[in-house]
């Protein structure tokens, strides 16, 4: 058996997240169904860098799977993609060492959340940008973001439904960018808990509207209580853009974000 690594891009609008769920349409189920057909098997396992929630999109989800076939690397994308729905595409498929693991070898991830604050909703962006028609303070959100960076227990900023015990994570950098009515919130960290980016962004939006003061962020961390932070906003505007497997590449990405 040979191990194959690949990057998956998808529009998560019609899916109940990445991970397989009973009687629900998921990204993983579609990938595994396609691979089962390629291998002429009843099922075929795919491992990802982690799961994404309902409606969340990907520009850089990483997967791996094992194969007994001798398909050349350059032919894998065509073989795979012809069996996938139009809103899922696999690229950069390559053979890797059999010890490679899409989840456990990751050293960091980058997420982007897009928000539009225009008074009128753009219906053509409704599945890709979160509509939030409020005036936001860049200065206050930036101050709050500085408190969120670093190593913390993110219990207050993640869903209580997670089964993860250790909720300590490190956020290396957060960037806020405004272009007209559209805001882009970018996060790079060593890992993210269930709904964590959605809660972080919801909290920053509350800060931007004056519902939470920037200096309250340390108190929210200390409280370890989900009710203290802002809301978990929809997955609509959230994108997993990069998964890093090389420490140097991660450090370059963090440096570029901090100096952009």
C-alpha cells in the first residue's frame, strides 16, 4: 500500500460539515464514496487534518489515504475529481512517506472569516460572507485581538459540546482587514477547538459594537465559561485556507501576517 496526500477545496454550503455523520451529507462521505469506486471496494478510508463545521468552506483542507493502485501522481486529480460533486475538488495529490499523517503531523492552521457590514445583504454572497450590518470599531477589535493572541485555555471560546479535554491552544497571529464594507479576520494557530474561530470572530464583533470591552478578554479567559464570550456566528463566512506541516513555512506565514 502507498500513501497519498492531497489538498481538498470545497464549498461547504450544502454539507453538514466535513466529518461523516449518519444520514447527513458530508465532505468526507463524498471523498470516501469516490475512492471506493476508484478501488472497486465497498468503502475506503480518508483521513483529514481535522473537521470543519456545517457550511464552512475550504481552500486548503489536507487529507491522506492509502492505495493499492499504481496510478501516476499526475493522473490522480482527474481520476478522483470526475467522481466528486461540482462543489468539491481535490488537487496537489502526491505520494508521500507511509508515516505521514494529515492530522497528527500538522504544526499549524490558518483560517479566514469574512464579514460584510453593508446595510443591504448581497444575496450572491450569502453563502460565502456573513452579513452583519453594524458599524464596527477597528481600534477596539485590534486591541481585543492582541489579548487573544498567545497561549491560553480557550474553554470560553469554544463549544461546550466538544469532547476535547485539553483546551489550551496557541494563536500566533490575528489580522483584521477592512475593504469597503467587507472585513476579513485571519487567524493562524497551532490548532483550533470546535467552533473556536466562529466564537472568536463573534466576540470580536461584539467588541467592535461596544458590547464587550477589549480589556474584558483576559477575564473571559480566566472565567472558563462559554457564556462570557460572544456568540458563535454561522459557518457561512469561514474558510480553512492552509494547513502547515513545516515549522519554517508556519513561521514565515505568521511573520507575513504580522507585517502585512
